[in-house]
């Protein structure tokens, strides 16, 4: 596990733009048999990640947040802002409306061990790899880590 992320990452991964339709993103995920896509702007800057989890809102819809009525007042039992975010994802038509816009990233110079720990701690299956200017240069997945471990 002394290899760097750059040594095992997939360089130049398939990406989508914020304006890509959700249907197109779904087709790419299905055709390429991958579970997520980095979202980049016209300058190659990473602006988010769209994953199967983000897209399942389209199929599941959103339930009303739990609340109780007390003396003619509504008391929400969970944050109504979170509910608004869920509704936005469920009704979105573009990648920008459904993507996670604060993805955890790694640098190519980091050790694979560090990337694996981040994936484990953050409970994510993939990490975009960026340069010092936040431009996407690759992606590392749990599968990449497992393949490296098997080769050692």
C-alpha cells in the first residue's frame, strides 16, 4: 500500500457537465457499468459527483417530513431545509440539480492507504483525483484498491 493514488487511478475518467440531463447520466452509468461520475465545468474544474445514490431520488420520490401539530403550530421533527433539498433532487432534470456538490477529493501524490482510509471513513466508493488547481485528473475506486492489494 505504498503506491500513490496516481499509480493506480483511472486517468481521464468519463465525466458529465452540470447541464447534462439526468437521463443521459443514467445511460452513461448503465452503459459503462459504473456507479458514479465526476461533474466538471467547461474548464475541467471538479464541481461535483453524481452517483447512483443521487439518482435513486428520481425513482423513490420524497416523503413529507415528520411533524406534529401543537396549539395550531407545526413542529417539524426533522430539519425542513433537508426536506427541501430532497425534493429538489427528486424533481431535478439536470445533473447539477441532483449531484453532490461538495465531493471529497484526493491528490495523485497521496498514498493509496490514505485514499482507502478516506473512502472507508466517508463511506464513499470513489474519490475524484484533482491537481492543485482542483482540475480533475483521475478517479480512484474501491475496486482499484482491491486490485492493487491482489497484485501485491
